[in-house]
């Protein structure tokens, strides 16, 4: 049962449904009701004098890096997410007091290890956020931070993204607290309380999701555009990646404000816009409506009562928790949307064509 698919048709579905458990393991002993997170494995000297952070990853892990970078920037710590495959060509040597964070589920991705080794040669502090104990990344980095999500069999990452994002949320708070002059994200006490309750919120989403009905309704369209802003943008990008990986349908994810700078030319009544709306008053709603005027249906991924919902053609609901947690719950809805589309199309969900769980060549 533990290693098999159990009652589920695919490992991916099993892994989506195991997120309440895997997230509990990720946060165990690390969150203490509203207090500063305790990352037991991180040395005070690694946190001292951090002025900027580089987060590097590939595929889904890059999207987790984007999520972490957005949170760090919101907390006043300068941060950049960089695609591991672009690190050597696009990134100069780091200034002193830069913290390097490799984000890698397997800890074996060649592009990410290449960037990590280079950071080490540059003499900056390195952390590896990884799932696999004693993986190569864990051994190279000075500080391994384990997400404890358990083995992931499905090639398309699901539970490990959620755990990486939570781990990076905790890390961003710890780095911000240690950095001079940095503040914290909005309403940090509520964030910690809601993170502690995230496993229950995920249960709620899993038990009530309309993703299967939405998937069936929109299947067969020409393309699917996922949009969001800030951390919502990283979730939109991850939603689109998951969708293309397992459905083989065309999907793109981008910042909502970019729709008007190009992609709008592709918008028709056959291009649903999946809008991740996790904050109230955000421009994503307006951006989505500009596409709706051109005939595109909107699928709002938002809490009930959010202004996006009354404008949308379909709704995937998330509990009304802290916006950071809403984004993680929106991601769970998008996992289910991709899964149900791919299942209806009869795709090889656990082993999509041409893809590998871990890519150990550059
Ligand atoms: C491959 C997998 C992706 C994964 C990426 C990074 O491309 O198909 O699902 O996100 O590698 O893997 P890592 O183990 O470094 O997180």
C-alpha cells in the first residue's frame, strides 16, 4: 500500500491526495504557532549578513524558486530565481553576502548541480532544498534542508512542489528575520497559523474540488493560458507546466499583466484563461476580463466571494486563508485540473512521453 498505487489509478493522483500527510511532515517541528519558524538544520553563520538570495532550479523546482523569490522580495530581502540551465550564461559571479539556494526534488538534476558547484567555487553559502536524503545536492551544499515529502513516483511533480514552496516560505521568514532592516510578509502571524493548518485546508480542497467537471467542460480547446501575479504567477506557470506535461495540450503560464503585451493576439473563444486570483483587488481580474471581451472563457481559481468569481465562467474554489496559503491551494486545484484532463484523454500520466523524473545530463 505504502509503495503501490493503492486505491488510485495513477501514482500522480495518489501523490496529489497524499499532500495533507506530506505537508504535515514538511512542517513538523518547524512551525510553532505564530512564532518564528525553526529550521533546525540551518547554522546561524549561514544567515548572518545575507544581503541577497539566488534561488536556482529546473522545471517545477524553478517555479518553487520563483515562489520563494517573490516572498523574499516582499519581505525586503533582494532575491532572484534563476533557471539552472541558464545560470552559467546569464549570471555573473555573486557579490559577497549572497546566499545560494538550490531547489531540487531529486538532488540529482545536472543543470542544478552545475550551478550549485559554481556557487561553491565562488565561496558563497549554499543551501539545498531537496527531498532525497544524502542526494548529490544535499552532499554538495553546506546546508541540506529536507522537505520530507516522501518518495514521488509520478514524473510530474506534485506533492514535492507544495512541500518545496512551504519550505521556502519558512526559509524566507528566517532569512528576513536575520537580515538587517528587512520586514516580513503581510500578516505573518496569520501566515504561520494558516501554514500550520494547511494540511486540513488541502483536505478541504481535495474533498470538494470541481476540477473534474471544469476539465470535462473545457477539454478540446485550442490552448490554455494560466495567469497570475506575484506568487500567483509562479503558481500559474507551474499550472501550465503540469498541464502540458501530462495532457500534451498547449498551455502557457505567464504574469497576468503580460497578456496585453502579446498573448492577447492568440486569444479566442477556444482559449480558456485560468486566472489564479488569491488577493483581493488584484489586477489579474481586469487582465482576464480583457481576454473575456475577446470571447475567452475565464476559470477563476479564487476564494468564494472574490471579485473574480462573479465575472468568471467557471470557478475552482480555495479556502479564504492567508494569500500565500491560498496560492498553494490554488496549485492543488490546478494539479487536479491537469490530472482530470489527462485522465479523460487517456494519457500516460505517470510517465509522460519524452520526459524523465530526473535529468542527469546538461
Ligand atoms: C525533470 C522532471 C521535472 C522536474 C525537473 C527538476 O525535468 O521531469 O518534473 O521538475 O526535472 O527536477 P528536480 O529533481 O531537480 O526537482
